[in-house]
């Protein structure tokens, strides 16, 4: 892999660094470390009954993992993303996937302009007859992609971002995560108001970066930055889990079952692709294996 390609690809890596959640865990995945939790409160959903609505960003829409579906095309939804896989198992009477790449919590209540069409406010599809809602959002609110742009380095021993982002005793990423928490809280409140009978599940972000210092030279980020970004993404997942528990929602921990299946893992094992995907997927996003894994976590929670 050429140096130029590596450096271009890593521009967005920090936005997608996953880590095991350090806080509330409702289900620890496929390791058998704890029993499956009780279902989130709400109506049953199953073959021919109920309505399932999926809200979220590109980790939910899963660009390039399968055939594109839905409108607008600019949201890059795939027909084998975890909402479609969950719907295929549950077979509800009605299903709506309105996830969209690049979405923030703002796009839950406001239209989102994409390169190819406008996505209406995502919450518009949550109606009183909805019996299951999955919500996978928050990473774009923190603005990690923009912050990652200055983390690139050609010197493996140098970490450019952590000193700047934590200067003066502050922690910029932690502050943005804290600022996102009330937005998630408000979103969950609105979902419950719109669909009082629905089971609601917040879906966390899977692990994208391994433990340790990464996998140089594929990820040309200094070791201190790798640790800082991994810790920051753990805080994001912890916040999502905490807000879920405090607001009558389940939490689907996708970070734990995807540990060891990150972008540095071998092809056919990894859940998240690296800067040059080895299987159909958007770089630094879940592939079809990852979406299947995420769907299994959700299904274990609601069935």
C-alpha cells in the first residue's frame, strides 16, 4: 500500500474507532460473559405484527455492503444493513429504514440534504403504531472526522492530536460527547412520546481499532493518539449506554463482540474495513459481516 493512499485514508479513521463500552452493558455479545438481558419495555413484534423503524447514520445505513435501497439514494442504505437483517428475522407487518450517511441528531428532526436527494426528518416515520425503534447515532455529533484530520504523522513516535485536544486541562472530545448526551436524551423522549408502545434500542458503535498502538503503517497515527482516540470512543459508547438505561431503552453493545474483529483483523473476520476495503463496504465502516454481527446483537435483545 502506498504512503499517499494510507495518509489519505486515515483522515477519517478516528471518527470510527470503536472500543468496548466501559459503562452499562446489557449484553456482552458472543463470549458468554453474562446472560442476555430482559427485553426493553414495549409491545411484542413478530411475523405479520408490529412496525419496526430504524434511525441512524452511516454505521446503520451501511454504504456499499449490498444493493442500494430506499430514497433518497444519497443516504447510501444497503439491503443487508442491520435493520434489514433484523426485519428479515422479525418479519413485522411494517418496516421503515430511514437511516442516512452523515446524519447527526439534528437530522432526526430536520431534513438532511445529501449529494443525491433530501432525506426527510427521520423521526417523522415514528408513529403511534410503531412497536420497535432502533437508534444508531451520535458519532457525527461529536465531529470526530474533522478532529482526526490533524492526527496524521509520518513519524510513528509522534502524536499530534492528544496534546492539542487536551491542552489547558480540557478534553475537547470529552466535552463534545457530554454535549451530545442531552441530544440523545431528548431524542429518546421524543421517540417515547411518538410511539408509547414501542421497544426502543440504542445501538452502540462496534470496535474499529485494536488494543495497543494500532497497526502501523496502515494507520499512521502516533501511539498516544491511538490510546486517546480509543478511550474517547469508549466514552461515547458509555454515554450512549447510560442514556439508554436512564431513558427506558435497551442498549445493544456491539463493541464487545467485535473486539478482535477490528479493521486490523484478517479479511472475512473483521467487522470494520480499513482504508482499503477487502470486501464490499465503505472504508472504515462495517462490512456485511459486521452488519450481520450488529443485527445479531439487536435480535438477542428484542427476541
